[in-house]
């Protein structure tokens, strides 16, 4: 590979990296009104730990 090919290849890689970064940055942007949902969303049920946890319970 000569110098021109290396420069073109690195420029293409840089452009693709910037495009992917912008795509995922836009995707992760928080929409107005969804702040509460995003902070409370988990894979677990909505029961809080205090309601479910009973130490030494004899169920």
C-alpha cells in the first residue's frame, strides 16, 4: 500500500467512526417527558426492595 491508499483508508475509517458515534449519540439522547421512565426502568419487577425483603421470615 502506498501513502495515498493509507491516507484514503484512514479517512474512510475516521468518517465511519464519526457517523456511528453520531448515530448512537442521537439514539441515547433523552426525550423530554421520559426522564422518570428512563431512571426507573430495570429488568426487575416494580416491587421495591423494602416491600419484598423480610429478613428471617418464616414463610
